[in-house]
C-alpha cells in the first residue's frame, strides 16, 4: 500500500482543488467589494514612427515618414533593433543607427525615438517597462479604462496614536489585504502588483462635509508591495492567497490617468473632489505672502540708523545747512551765504547684505539710467543700469558711489537678484557647440543621462 502524502511532486491534486474552491467561496461570502484599476505601464514617451519602407536586409538604415524632429544621438527602440542603438546620421526620410538590425524590418514597424537613453520610447505597452532607468521611476502611469470587480478581506482597525517611537504619531492608514490567488489571476490576467490602484467601495463617504460635492467621496489605495500570504498555504503546500500592502492614494503625477477622469454628468474631475492640492497651494501662498510682509528683502535693514553728516573737513558741522524753504531765516540773515545748502551724509552703515536702494536718513533720491544734468551738492541718485544697482552722491564736482544695492526680494521675480533667483532658478538659455539651444536650468535626470559604451 502506497504511503499517504499531501504533496504530489508539483501537481495540483484534487485535494488542492478542494481547498481552493472552499477558500474562494469564503471570499464570495465574506469578502468586501474591490474595484481594481489595472496598471498597464508608463505612458508612451518620446516619438513613435511607423517605417514607410521595408529593409532589403538587416542593416543600419531605417526609412521613416519624417526625420525633422530627430536629432543625432537620439536613442532608437524597435523590435529587431539592438539595445542602446543611437542615431548617427540622418537625411530627410532615413536615419542611420549605430548598429545593424538583427533582422530586416518590414513596412509599418513601430520605431521609438527618445532624446535620452535613460527614458526610452517603448514600442510595447507593458507593466514591466521602466519609464526612467536612471532614477528607477514610473512617473507617468497608464491605467486600463475598464475596472475589475474583485473580492478582498482585511482586518479593520481604528486609527490610533502610536506611542512606540520617539514621539506621538498617528497611523498613516496603511492596510494589508488578501485576495484569492486563482480568482485574481483569472480575472485580471496576473497577480496584483505595485502600482495597481484599488477602490474600496465600502469606504465611500456619502455624507461629505462639503455639501457641494456632486458625488460620494471615494477611497483609493495604491498597491505598494505584494507577496504570498503566510496563512494562505494549505496542507498541500500550494498557496491560495495573495497579500498586498495598500497605501492611501495621493494627488500625484503618477495617478493623473485616474484622477483626471470626469465624474459622470458633471464637468468636475475626481481630483477636484478628492485632492487637497488647491487648499495646500492657498496655504503655501498665504505663508509666502506673510513671510514677504515680515521680511520683504534679504539681508539686514539699517534704515533706522541715523548717519551724521560731516563737513568737508571731516568734522561734525554745527548745523545741517539751510534750504530755500527754511521759514526761520530772515532776509537780513548774515550767517548764511548764498551757497549754503543741506549737508547730506557721504557714507552709509556698512555690513553683510546691508546695502539698500534707500538714501541715508530717508532723504529723497531719484533713480534712472543716467544722472540728472543739474544736481545740487549732496544729491542722491540710484543708477538702475548697474548690476547690482548703485547709489551715488554728488559732492559738487563728481558722482561718488556710496553703496551697492544688496538687499533684494526673496520671492521669485525680476527684482530677485539673490543666488536663488539668479542661479538656482536661472531662466536663460545658451547655444551649445552643436548648435542646440539648451536651458541653463536643467534637472539632474536630464544632465546625468547614461551613455552607451559603444
């Protein structure tokens, strides 16, 4: 008599099928409704062309309808084109790549062209594609328009404060849910994977605080990780359950394909209902406005300090001079002469980032790109054609610079002359040696692009 054994050398036995049917029935009876938005892979990027002529034999020349938007060095992707192939020459209707095709390409074959080797233009739609090979990110994701109805089971728990760490934390709402493995694969064609979005129907909020919301508030979760559930193995040693880790969906670039869909019967998108982005932007703008009001300029404000004017001999005068509108002078005054004038300081308080566009002691000052023609002694003038702007004082014979304007706006704009405004957020362009126009400000993913060894 043969010995009993639940393990049958890798075969799904009747015992396995019996257990699997009973477990599937458990999900049918006690599982909650789940709507699955299946992740299909990154959205097509770069350029896509269909060949307009077949190759006579394998070679480097590919015929396309147009090459005007293709540049030398662009990466070429197609079935039959070796990996990391690049454009080394082109004319009006053909391109020459850096390697021969593995087989002759026929007419109508899709060819992907991308300016970056790190972000290839895939010719096949697959969840295995990686949009950015350098940063290992799929920022622009495509989801199937059809929604799959599934059944899942998880343990509900209240969101309590977590005191197990250094401080007081609120649980983030991460869920762990299990699905029947065979039912899941039969329904969506594969196991749930990172990037899939699940909508938990039983968590819809029909009583939103905002009564203007045209629909119930949905609850979306993103699959962050997936594996076989430990409790899903029966005595046959075959798995029956698939366990996923779910994180609340946020209004991010990755999920625009779902969030930008219109709510039926309205002109409102799902993101406008669920997202807090607009509120966060208003809060951010209010914080910036308050910060600008409290600290409008960089550096240190020295306008409250009084600068004592000095005489031509460098001593403190016994008076500040007279002006024509001085009502205390009389016609028979003998102490004042015809050339008496207001004495103004010829220096300012110096220090780190103290130079401002205000004259010392709050005295009047003109501004422009050229000096006035008939200035009086002690006149201040701001030259705006200098970078940085410079404050000058007329000493009777010449204009002498007394300080450069170092205090600038901390927010973005034409008046922001700080490193943040002129270097970090540089908006200029330059022409490269090959004639290409390049932005001075570039993201690291654009600058640090991997190059093929060949």
